[in-house]
């Protein structure tokens, strides 16, 4: 989230799309309700189903799964046409005024793709996705991890051409206006199935906060995995971010783009490099093309690109400081300036190691074994059958869990005969792990707040803490490497200075992430001093000369000399704006709302005097406020430094240049990979042009001819993932799986609630009882009546009901396709095609 | 609040004065349930089971998100889910937490013939004393909200206690404590009514609910549980919440003008009982456990 849970109470308007927080985040949802109760805030729910969130919303639109870009693009068009935009904000805080290269072309002019499309390689040469401008800077800011790289991209220009009147036909604003002019209410209706009157009501309501350009009110956009799980998920979120920039909602209390994370610590997992293409703190992984530490830094450290009279802090210019400190944490004294800070020890990512590719590689015999901790890979899918088939070919599988799960019992999943079972040679090690209440450590919530928890109970029986298991495996591997090993240095020289090496304390790990001084340090400006060995107060102290160590720069400040900041529990909130500065600790620098400089006008005065976050203090010539300023504290407003300090431009990106995204600098609407219609915008280019399917025998994709129904998967409040089917309390609340279908569809098929139905996709089938409801209606999609169904995903072949034979032993993800988003690699769990029959 | 709040002000089937009748009254307690901010998460259902040590029971899929069709003797707090299509075609998914309403004039208490089996404390909580219950089931007939349920095995009737044990110690009921959205409130009747009316006004003024209002039906003397409804003119949409609940006429007659008939019947019954005793001997009580934890339904 750019903002946070508690901050939702400050909002005037909520657009909840791609998420169902009342269902999946009921505790955090209290703040959305608080805004309704205390500010009479309005809530719009846009979802394929009328959900628990819709039940308390003020307006509901039923959308076809996966068509969110069409909806949001339509809202952008509405806002521009009706002067519901934040003009000053747009000109000064975004790249709306930047002029784009002349040879850049929009999909409307290039057969449904942006300029530079390479049809054979299903990828773009993104050179034309650039600003027009003067002398080029030294390097480009490109996304890492793009393997099989096309020719290196040109750099961003150091001095960008711009037009503050926003009238230049090639300025970002005019291109935006042109691009979304095609997203008419009629087009939105054809694609999304939302009647145009309903859509216009929603667009009118959401943009009403910026009526006549008045800046006082703020609107928030709230989403979750309903946006990420598409073959264009990143671009949906981009569209939301652009809309929020257009309306001047980013950086504002009660505004922002707010991702609700799918589990209690998913934010922590991604912060700590849960994705293959990042290192802790979202540093970009090195690739084989980075021949040295310096080459890696040159590629991943952006240089400033802006209109000449403006300023840009370009905070990522500090990338070498973050990186050297990270390598010092990893390898200690073995990381020296001479050996490029032990750069050679780091693995170089040579290909796509994302989720579906891991399984594909195992399926193809390239991956021999798997450690599965804290996740149930078979049930998670997509295409569970493929994952089961892949595990059959593995040599070993280690599962750390608190229940016997589908993954550890893949070898006896339904459909495997006794004979076949005997043929499966995979060795499965099932390690009893600790449950969440048996571990201490910090959770990082969706709001980026780190909150320390203590273990409530000891681990039962022979269960072990995860870190104890991992540590002992590591120590054993290290022993083996001492005897023998191709390249032992990265293993032998890894720092492991924990008090109990066999079970590192998580508090010690957090201290390591926070970082410490390796030599006596002094801040030249304030003369503040830190002695060697002391914990660092924050990432501003990090150095690229090897005198600091820090495991994750964004967590620097979480465990200082003052102790574990994440364990703080001071509920006070002096500003009454939900800041609670003494409650836990949030990255970065305990700042609650990111980009909060944008909460003020160009002169440094809050847009809304009743919601003062930070402001420019003329007396002290400093930025001060109720929150920690996300800005250079002494940058005078007249210097015109951009509030979006993490971008090389210093401003918010309505146009995302060069390598930022694989599939376009503006989001364009493409159909889900399996879709019921051709794309009405450009029938010859229906799907995301850079998305292709995998090629194994298990990777099958269906068409509307065989599979006419749109299907989406979802979760229930009463259950937690694939866990609580083992808990009698949850089983009592919702005893068995079901399939949600509309009354009209059910009537047509002669199905009554409680009768069993069979749902099939090109990959598999799923049988459960029908929940016939008024909450899903038939939709007219491009003139064609289309049905949509939804299936909650909490069941499998191991659980109380499953073991007692009360349900079919099946997983929803037997249905889902192995298609992923090209930027984030998230599978398309929502909006695939199925057929529905009586079972 | 102190133990004094658990003084009894009304008592079922009791001749003569009620102990505590003249006790100094503290305020009447009340739950406020704002159905317009309820998300049906069932935290209150779970909290109720956990606090009251209620056993797990079997449920079956019934084409709804609702946990079971109605409250059970060992499931006292149930959110009712109802899909309602408005005249303009838009949908409402109404969720109402259902439990004992703790009526000021409780039909169950009026109907109950057993001395002290149902009491009303001075703070307004209506509580069943299973030790005094004779299992006749008249309370079930007497309740206009269909709340009390009998454990068929022990012939004892159970329902929500408004967490009298917690309230007497100054705590809020378990359901209130667990509610994540704050759609549940607890306090004095006066304060809750005030809060409810303000919320209803907000719904009328700022949201599109011109009929929003507060449910506190006069037919039972008002209730210790009040609802904010989007449409107070049609409470029956919310899982059959009665518009004008009252104590059934049969109970009124029975406990009023026809009481003499009962006395005659009772004498007859006693004679019958005596004959029965002579014939079959005393009843064994060894398998009886009146605590709900004792068994599954």
C-alpha cells in the first residue's frame, strides 16, 4: 500500500476492485467502515460477484472477470472529459507535461500493439517508449531479469522536453487522452458487461471528489489478488495508479493505491526477496550479462531525467550504498572493494525462475527436488495436475507443514492407481513445523508496518521452528562443502554469526537486516556519530565503501540502538490521522504514507487544511508534519523537486518509459488468455501480445466453443487457504466446497441449489454442490449473453470433510491455466473458461 | 458494573414477591447491531461458541453462506443471510446477527411455569436457569423471535445469555468484543438508542436509505438488542424479523384469564404424576448433563 489500513478512515471515496476486503481482510476493513461512519465516505464495489464487500458498498457494478483495464480506462476518459482532474498536481507532480519521442505509436495506430512489437519473439523493442529530450544520460533505468535480452535500451534523456500547457500533441497528457478516448461507455459496456448507465454512475461517483478540480477531497483505490491474477495484472494496477495521479490522490491521506496482501506476511515475503528477480529491498538481481559489480551497478542505478529547471532527488541513485551494505551482511570480511564486494558469490539469474516455470522445469526433469515450506504447491496450482505430474518425476520432496497436505500426499492424489503409485519414486520427507502461534518474529502487514509478535506456545512434540530446520540443512551443506564442492566460497564465507547457529533467533536476524556500522561513522552535516558495531538508525547512514552492513535497506531503522522498534506498542495518535508513530514500525523510515510531499501544493501547503500530513515550515525552512516527510527535508518548494523521489524523473509516471514494463507504457485492454470474445478494441489482437502459454503436454488452453462460461476463483472469510479444512470450527462454519452460479443460469440448466455440478476446463474438472444465487447475473458481453461462475478454493483431497468422504476430493486449481503476467509472473487464476454440467 | 446488576427483577412461575424487585436499578444494558455495516464475517458466532464452551456440531451445505438454518440449543448466535432484490433491480445482501433479543417483557418468561427457570436481571438480561427448567418447552412457544431451543437429550432449553457472566464483571459480551467492523456496540439502552438513531439519520441523510431506522419493538416492551436497519419499515426482509412482535395470545390467555384452568390441569397433572410414580418408581438422572458441552446434538 502507498497508504495504510488505518489511513483508510481519512478517505472520502473508495473504489474497491479486484478485491473483497470484507471477505478476506475483515479486520482491516474496519477502517473502510470507519470512513463511512465518521465521514459519510462512499464505497464503490466492482466485482464479478456481489460480495460481502458489495453488501456494504453504496454502488455495485458486476464486471466480467479480467476486464478491469477497460473499466478504469473508461473512468480516465470520463475524468478528463468532465474536468475532474487535479490540474496543478498533474502538471507539477507527474510526467503529464513530458514530451514523448516522435516515433512512439499507440495501439490505435499500430494494429493493437505499441510501437516496437516483434511478433516472432512476442516481445517489444522498447526503444521508442522514451521521452524526447536533450543530451542523453549515461545509463538507462531498466527493469532487471529480462533474459534473452533484446538490444540494450537507449537511456532516458537527461533533460526532458516538456510543455506545461499540456497542449503538445505528443506530450504524455495528450497521448493519454488520445489512448483512452476509445474507452467510451459503449465500449466499456461491450467489454465489461456493465450497462453504460451503471458504468457512468460509477465513474461520476468516483471522480466526484475532484469536481471542478477542487483538491480538498481524497479517494482511495483498494485492490487485492483479483487484480494481480491476470495475464495483464500489473497493467491493471498501473491503470489504477494513473487514475490516482490524474485525480491527484497519491500521497494524500485517504488516497493512494492500496494493495491488500493475500496473507499476513506476504508483504514481508516480497520485501525479503520472495521473488526470483529481486534481492532484499527490491534491489535488482544480477544477470550473467553483468560482467562485474560495477557493470551491475551501472545497469541498475538510474540517473536523473527531468525538465531542466526542475529537481529530482532520484533516491535510487543510492543503489550502490544499499547493495554494498547488503553484500557486507552476506559475506562480511570476505566482501572487499578488491573483489567487487564478493559480487561473484551472488547467483546470477539467467532465466525465468518464477512459479509456473519452476514447475515446468521439474516437469521437464530439470529440477530434481523441492523444499516446500509454508505453502501447498499442488493445491496452489495453477493446473494442479501438472504440479502433481511434475512431483512424480522429482527425486525428492521436503515438506515443512503443520498438517499432512495435498503436496506431501501428491502420490496418492485421486486418480492415481495402486500400480501407478508403486511407480512413483519420489522420496518425500515430511517435517513437522511450527504454527504461527508457536513462532516469534515480525509480520509485515499490507500497510508496510512491521509488528513483532511473541511465541504464544512452545512447539508441540517433535515440531521444529522453520529457521531451525533451514539452519541445520545449511550447516550440513556447509560441512559437505568443506570437504568438496565446485565453488565453495559463497557457502563457506557466508556470515552465520548467530548465538545459536542451529536455530538463529529471529530478533538477531532482524538486527542483521537493520544493519550496523562496521567502522566509526560521522554525519558531516549534523556531526552525529555512530561507533563501530552499533546498530544503524536508518538507511540514510548506508555507505558504499564497506563501512556499513545492512541486510535489507528498507528495513533499516527497525532494530536500532534503541531496541526492536517493531515491538513498540504505543497506540497514541497525536494528529488523530491514524499515523500512530509509536505503534510497530513501518518501512521506509517509519513513514506511514508514501510520497506524502504530494499532499501539499507546489508551495508546500496542504491541499486540505483539515488533513495535514506534512508541510513546508517557512520559519525553519524544513519539511515537517504529522508523518515522516517522504522527501528531502530541506528542499525548498521553489526548487521544484518532484515528490516521487524513487523515480529518476522525480514525478509520477502516467507514461512508464522504456523497460519499466514488458507490455506497454500505457495499459491497453487485452482479453484474458481464455476469453469468450475477440477483443472489441482490435479483434485481430485479442490477448496480451507478449503473453504465451507453456508448452508441456499438461499445458492446455481452451476456447469459447468448448468452454463458454467465464470462471473465477475466490476465498471465504470462514476459511484460511488450504489450512482450516483441518479445523472443526471452520468446517462447521462452511462444511463443504461449492460453486456459485447465477439463478438464471441455474434455471436454464435445471440445476437447483445443493445439487452437484461438474465444472470442466481444458485442464481438468471440479465437482461440487451448486450455490444458486441472485448475486451473479447473466451478462451481455459484446452482444452475447455470457454466464460467469465463481468457485471458492479452500478444499482438496486432505481435510476433515475430505477424509470422511463427505466431499469430492478435488482442487479448484485443477481448472486454472498456466498463463502468467509478463511483469510479475502471477498466474491467471481469474477469468478463465469452463463449461458447466450437471454432475 | 458489579454483581448487583445480576439481581433478579422478574422471575418465571414465581408466586409472591421477586427478590431484587426493589433493588436499586443500574442502567439497562443493550446491544446495538448495525446491519448496515455488518459484513457477515461470523466472528461473533465463533466468539460465542468459544466463550460459552459450546461444542462443534455438524452442518450441511444449504445453498447459503448462513452457517445453519436457525439457532440451536448449542449455537446461540447466528448471522442470517438474505438476498433481496429491490424494486429498481439492484440487490441487497442483508446480514443480520440473530440471537435472543432480551425483551423488556419476555414472552419466554411469561410462558414459563417453572419457578425461577427464567429470570430477568435488573440490568435487563433475560437468562435461563437450566437447574430450574422442567423441559416443558413453553418458553419456545412464548418467544416471538423463535430463539430458545431445547436439547432433546436433556430436555433443557438454552439461548444467548447476553454473556451475563462477562457483563456482571464489567466486560462486554463476547460477540461485541470480536466484531471487526464495529457494527456491534454495547452499553446502556439509552446510549445505544441514541447511537442507533444517529446512525439511522446518517443513513437517511447521507446515504440512499430514506426508510432507515431503529428496531426496538414496543410489542415486547422494547428489546435489549436493537437493530439499525436500512429499511425499518420491512424488518421481515432480514430473515423474518417480526414487524410487531408480541407475546403469543395463547400465552397471554394462559397466564392471564385462563390461569385457573392451568391450576385445574396442574392438580390433574400432580395426580397423574403420583399414579405414575406408584407404577414406575423414581426417574434416574445419572445420564443428565445440563451443560451444553456435554454432547453433540
